[in-house]
């Protein structure tokens, strides 16, 4: 090949690139090439310091060398082929170092600290040999008093003895007073995604990854407090589990995603306008997946307003000498325990939202689902079973903040009260666990049963079955917008009062508008139109619904109405046509309530789910051990469930199938049937709590 060396600029650029290519092609490692680039830049910069009189040609040569390094790093910044880890970099005055290190420890997902230097240290021996952080990044950001003032290709001009500075010159620092922080970068897992068959859209489109400032606040520490910044990568829906698993084992590169689905849930209003990086287009079938991002550190600089600070420019990373493999990093419990690998589940379509839970937690909740599906009453309930309805409902409830629960099936229309013992115990079990988890809970009941249910709640609190008292309300149909005004503040669909509705053993509306017990008797005169709330919730973004039933005529079972009509006795007449997002079927509805309470416990003792809930931003202020004790105390127990059943009998509430005023539910005596189910559910649940949340 003929090459004409017609200028110092072209000659140096060609020499630099040939040096890199030669190292690569001769079979030397990528590390050798990186080191060669570093040495080349240092060599030519050292020459330029003492040879300024060489004039324009030398300056041109140095600029060319910088361009070569910048070009090289721009190719490797996505880490697709480099095979080496990359790092975000923050450089701060030493008096802020302690606060910033603590800030990183409190917010480990966005700020995984790889190395913190000593004051004045320019190298980072654990990460790279022959490195000089003042020159080894292709572009730096310079901040003064919390403002970005410029981007530069070297920090040399800012590192000058104060005595040599004039009033007109830019601020300088004594490097001996600066501390460097190297933070993990999500570019470090993109190569792994590609190897696993997951397309990396930003690389395909030749763009930097999109990064967004969210409305989620980081945990403040010292002078540092700022919003979480996330990076977004479009992932095909069918490959979400793969993407989660691949990135989960790389906690030093931000780990598993923090949010999957609608960006508005993070406070991101427009994906086409990233705060950092470039816009990346979603392809048909893609889902927006968000990882914590080290650019959070830049937000921390902006908010803390140090007199002078530096960082990498977003997308221009520091390339380490560490191979991009799990074996290159200290072994963590995450990598050793495959049971903690998260699985991804769709929770909501409106808004689109997925959640994560570990394989271990998922397996336990599926065991719960199997137990409650037992059918000692031989009602044929297994024919209505839908797998993972319990799991998905528990995931949605775990993300909720305000839950409305309704129960009440007046099957005994000839008695007063007409209600049955199935429903209230399960509703109270769900309510007390939700209260323990810090959720707001409201109970919705019929007007005819308001006084009685208030007395039952008071007694449940007095006996310790219910954690604390909860509001008890009724719903009346006073017009076409009654349900909307009940569910949303001022009837505004953008301001829902509740984010989850649960119906457990609640009379459900049939196709003809009536309500039927299992014998086909119309009991509409005893039922308020609470079904309207579930119907209205379908059109309100952010409200998810769950129905729990054991016969197909309960509110929410409209999701399986065709099965009810064809497989259950009197199905064509009694089938509820009002669906819930999740239809949990059980041999006895109370069992479904117990299983929901146990499932919520499992999720809140699952590290993978807790990290996703908290966006990787550390622990709650309360002691984890105290939390665990409280959650355990609020699980269902044989003693508590026997107590609440005794309370119901005291109020004249009868068994559903037999109408016996006795310690039984649906014709099954509390001992041994119900007590055995409760014991088995709790054994699976508590036995899984091998670690704190």
C-alpha cells in the first residue's frame, strides 16, 4: 500500500493507528494495544511541553494523537469488542472525598465504586497499569461552582501551581488536593448481551446510549444529593429474561435493570430527548429497559457545587486493563447463587410495567399456588386454574401504595346476616400484611353490612389478627361517573386514589346483571354494585385488579368465564362476567388470601425484588431485622385464623356450603383442613427467609 507522508499531522495519525493495529494483528492482547496508545499519548504530550518552539507542526501532531486516541476510545466506548471493563470517573477536592464515597455506598446501583484514589494519585493500580487519569480519557467535563464550563481533552491546563496563575487565567487546582473515583459502567455488559443474542440497539444504530434524569431521588449523604440517572436500551420482549440474567451477574457494571416498561413511571416524559447521550430508536416488539447509570455522579457534582471538579464526558469512558468477565472481579454472592437470578414478569399493560423476582422466590410462590389449588371439597376448581396469577398479583401488590379490598358473599339469603365465613379472614390476612409493608389499605363493603364489618375489624385489631384499624367505606351508584369519582381524586383519571383493587370471595355480576350463589339463587338485592369499580378501573391507567374465588361466580372471575360456563355446575347462569387482571383460584377463597400474604412476604425478603423496588438505592432507614420480625409477625397463623373465624361465628356468620354456625368454612372444619393448609403455607414461606431484605 502506498502511503504519502505529506504532513506531520497525517504521519502521526497513521503512525498511531498502525501501532494499534500492529499490536492487535500480531496476536498481542488488546491490553497491549491500550497500553501502547497510552504511552504514545504521554510521549507526544511530554515532547510538546518542552518543544513549544517547534511551532504549528508539533501542536498539530499532538492534536492528531489526541484525535487518534479519541477515535480509538469512541470505537471501544460501547465495549462491544474490546473485552475490557470501562469506568466512569469523578475527580473532586479531597475535603469532599469522604462524603462522596459514602454517597456511593448508599447508592450502589448507579455508583458501583471500583476504586477511590489517594489524594494526588494519578494512577489506579487495581484497574490499569501505566495509566494517568489526567490524560487518559478522550474528553473531560470541567465544573465550577456546580456549572459545566467546558469540555477538554486533557486536564493538564488545570493542574498548575497556584503561584504561576494570573488573575485572567482559568481556575487551577493542586493535584495533591484532588481525589479520583472510578465507577462501574454499563458499557461493560453490552458485549455479554450481544453474545447472549440480545441486540444492542445503540450500537446497531451507531449512537451513544440514551441517558435520562429521573424523578427518583438518590439517598442523600453529606453534601451530595441528586436524582437518579438511568440509561435505556430497547430490548425485544422475548429476550427480557436473558437481558436481566446477563446483567444481573455484573453488579460492578450496574447489575440488573431498575425499571422495565413505561418511562413515565420514572418521571421521563419524552424518550426522544435524552438528557445525556443520543436518542436510540425502539424497534417493533422492543421494550424500554432502564439500568442505573454512572452519570448520576455528574448530577451529584452539579448539585453539590464544588469550586472545581472534573468528570468523564458521558460516553467517553476510562478503559481499564480488567477483562470484561465475571472471573476478573471479586466473586460475589450474586454470582455464586443461581437461585437469586431474577426472572422478569409482565405486571401491567396500562401503563406497561414489568417486575423482577428471584428464581427462588418464584419457585416458592408457585408452591403456594399449588397448595391453595387443592380441592378437598371436590368443587372442580382446578379446571379454572391459570398459572402464575398468584405471582403476578403479588408483584403488582408489592409495587402498590394504596389498596382497596372488598369481600362479602351473602349466599345465605334466608339468614341474618346472610354472609359466609369464606372471604373476611382472607381479606384481613391480605390487609394486615399490606399494612406491615407500609401500604395504605381500605376495605369496601355493602351498606347493609357496614356496622357489622366495623365491629369485626375492631375485634380483629383487639385480638391482634389485624395490625391496625383500616378505613371501611361503601360505594353507591349515584350516576354514570360514580365509580370514577370513587377511584380517583376529583374524578380525575390521572390521579387515582388506589393503585390496586382486590376482591376476595365477593359476589360477582353475571351476564344477565344479577348475582347468584352456587345454587343459582339470585341475591342481587343484598349486593351493592362494587363490580362497577372493577369495570371502571380497566380504563384508568395505574389501577390493577385481582379477583380471588373458588367457584367462578366471584368478582374478578370474569377472566375465566368461558371455563366457568362450560365446566362448573350452573356455570352458564352463575358465571361472573366482570374480569380482574389476575384471577386467583383456590379450593377455598380464604386460602388465596393467605397465599397472597405469604407471597408478599416472599417478595419482600427477596433481594432481587427488593433491589428492583428500591431502584438499587440502598436500604430503608428502619433496621432490616426489625422489619423482618414485623413481617413475620403479620403472616397468617393457625392461632390468628382460628381467632378471626371464632369472631365471625360470634357475629352469626355461617359456613358457605352447609350454613352451619360452626368453626368451618365451605363445609370444611377448621381443624384439620384449614389449619393444615395454613401450616403448610407458612412453612414454605418462613423457611425461605435465609437472608434479610
